[in-house]
C-alpha cells in the first residue's frame, strides 16, 4: 500500500482497488500506518485523502528496492 501512494495522494477506495484488498482492511492498515507516521489523512468533505509523510516516502522507496532485489536476486541495484 505504501508503494501505491508513491505516485501521489489517493483515496482509500482507490488504494484498496490497486492493492486488491477490501476497503475495510485497507482502512485498518492505513490507520496503523498513520500511527507509525507513514501516512497523513487530509479531509475532503466526507472523504479522506491519504498521502505519504516524508518518513513514509523513505520507507516506500526502500520497499521498492527490496522488492526489486527479491524479484531479481542476481541483479545489482
């Protein structure tokens, strides 16, 4: 989910669809991510827009590198 937010702020429904998770599971994880200062919520009427914090962006970039290494273990990153 964090890597899905690298392209910019999104609504939880969009994140749920992109990550193939239920909406309720996505919201639970996003609330947990907020506790760890990985994401911030910005209210737009009744809907919350989710965006990465600076720390969350660093973690998302690190996760991208790790996923790339795991998918191509012999390649150097």
